[in-house]
C-alpha cells in the first residue's frame, strides 16, 4: 500500500484495473462514469496499453470479446443504458467462457432515466441480462477503496472461472472523491497462462477455437453442464460479504453498495439508543451469501430483516429465497436516483420494531 | 477526533468545488479518511452547485450529509436551501458580500463574512472561496493551517505556482477574520 490520495471513484477504478494487470480498455462514453475512460485514455499509453473509444457500446463489448479471446486482461466501464446495449455481447462472452471485467456505474432508469445513483440494474446483473443460461460473477463495492480492492479480485475470478465479472457500482461511487490507497502492480508475466487462448498456434498442430456455438443439442447441453458445474464451484468458493454488529443483533438490515454505507450511519445512531440492529452486506451479489442469511434467519434471536435498496426491491427476492421465509423480510427503498437519509431509514426500522413487539 | 462535516453551496463558478476539495485534501494530507461528494448532474454557468465533505480518523460510513454540522452558503438561493438543514448546534457561514438577508435559525451559530470584500482587499477579487476556506479551517479546527496551505500548493502545482503567494495571502485574510465578531 502506498500513500493516501484523494481520488474520484471513476478514476480510481481505472488505475486499479491497470494495477491488476489490465492494459486494454474499449468503451463508449456515458455519464456518470466518463472520468474512467478519460483516465484510461491518458494513463494506458504510459504503460504500453491500448485505449480505444469504440463507435458504440455494441462494438466495445465485442472488442472485449476479441481481446479476451487473445488471452489479455481487458475492461470496459459504462452506465446502465450502455450496459443494456452490451448484453448480447456479454451473453456471447459467457457462452465462449471468456474472462472480461465490466464496470456498471448504475444510474437511474429505466430508459434514459437520469444520471443519479441507483440500484435498478440488480436483476440485469445478477439474473443474466442477456439471452441463454448463464451467470455473471457480480461484485458490489460500497466505497471507492473497496472498488480498488475488488478490482484485482474481479480479474482473478474472471481468469479462474473463464467467466465475465461485473462490478456493480453506482453514480455516487463513480462521482465522489475519497481518500484511497492503491496496491502495487501485478506482474503480468507471472499471471497464470491461458492455454485456451486463440492468440497463436502455441507450438501445437491445431489452432485454439473460441466460440459459443454448437448446432447439436447433445453438444450444447454438454457445454451448458460444464458452465453450470463451474457456477457450482463459484457458489461454493467465492461468496463474500460483510457483517456489521450482527453478533447480538435482533433486527438485521440487508443492503449493498452505497446504501450499505448510509446504513452504517443508521446503525451507529440506533445502537447509541440501545437498539440491537446489525447489517449484512453482500459483497458478491452472485454468488449470493445464501448460507449466511439462512443462518441468521434460523437464529431465534433474529426477529426480522429489513432490505433497503435504491429501487422498488430486486435483491429482496434473493434475501427471501435465502432465508427460506423463516423470518419476515421487510422492504424500504428510494427510486429515480434519490437517496434515503439516515433518519428516514431509522424511522422505518423503529416503526417495524414497534409493530413486531 | 470527531467526524467533521462540511457542506458548501453557491453559484457555479464561485469555486465551491475547489473549496471543498482543498478542505478534504488537507484532511488526507494529515493521514485521515476523507470523502468529497459533489452535486453532479445537468448544470449551467451561474446555476447552483454544492458539495459535501467528511473528514475523520475512522472509516467514513455515509458520505451523504442531509444535516451537516458546518455549512457554507455563498449566495441567497443556497441560504434558502441549506439554512433549514444545518444540524442543531451547527455552524452556518454566510457570504455577506452577496447575501443581505440574515439567517432565521437561533439554534445554530452564524458567521457573516464579507468574503468578496476581504478577497478584494487581500489582492484577488475572485478568491472569496479561499477566504471562506480560512474561516472553515478556523471555525472547525478539522485541519491544520499548514495542511491547508500544502493542499493549496499541491493543487496549484508547478504550472500555477506563481499564484501560490496571493492564494496564501487571501487564506490568511480569512484566518485573521474575527469569527465571533
């Protein structure tokens, strides 16, 4: 770790990607994440990298496909409408088992929406926004520092499972500045080799072929099964979450990203008044921390969950499934790019606590 | 160290963002955690702008400040918007060069600063934001004067180093202003 710097979220993810061994960026501008491509345009040439502004998001995601197929670490950053345009490519990339990292700095939607922070893209990110039976691995940072820390993991997971990884951020995380520290540079030469890459003959007699195509259902089923065996491993090995004051908590908030930060302020306030509240914050949205939520739901001390999102409730479906309806799961959210105030959330929690008694 | 909070608001072009960034930067130079959250979105010259800064020696939970402990308002629309939001017992710093109205709240401390006049007298008319930065540093004690000067120096960089002395002069004018007067 180096010295502390005050840095904008969107720029920090660019530098973090470079330090994680990424030298290739293809993208198309969209607010509120334009500082990321701007940073990459300036910085990548300094490290012999490639920055290219594509003619559209559709082109950009297919450039990622090509770059990843050639065995290189590659990233794009975009925001909600741009990510929608990339869904076809993401499906192809998942089907071709290619490692790429895609950052979605989520803004208000649907449609053109606005440019304020939102969480309405959870379903698209976690449930597979493109066609076919696949998953993205989805990481959800809640601070600028965590965006940096998770970037290396994102590239490592993408390579390990040969699967696209999405970093699900939001407009607030993209636009705010925060004191951060960067890790050192990954040695690209020491990264695991990619014998499947279509980069050369690699001294073999036959070429490597990368595609997502098998006209015979028997063959495609084998491919689907192989992918889902991989997802079983992902679910077993890669769950990440943070628990705040859950050891004695009777009332548990569930939230991710920016909202979880606001809830940490709420918890301080409610704890100071003697209320036993805690937070479980999924860091990986896929794989989802199912077991940890179920364990909390099965604990007789826990009375209920309160899920807070910047939408009308998307992650709540996973919370309900994970907790197997063993405890009530309540919901509160703001929409359209609005953020809830700590007091607003405290009041919702206090009201529910009163009703539960 | 308690958590220090500042919201600064005014016209676009008054250097509101710069004020906030310098304050946060000074905090970071002292090894603290800091967040700087700008209002962003469709904007126009002369429109309103604001930013929220938190400085703490502990990891910062929410960077959003619906009820800041300290608030700077540089123009009348900002006074109207933010006066009701300041936390009880908080501080409201008003640029009295441009705002002729008085604050209505009695449960907060108000500091009236003729920032434009002070900046002009100190040698740089457009540096009212730096005068206010001096007031913020003095009123909050969140960061040291030296760190604030270093933040200004680093922000100007080598290319604009010739503007450092005049900026420091204006900052001193702010620091010398009697905030209890």
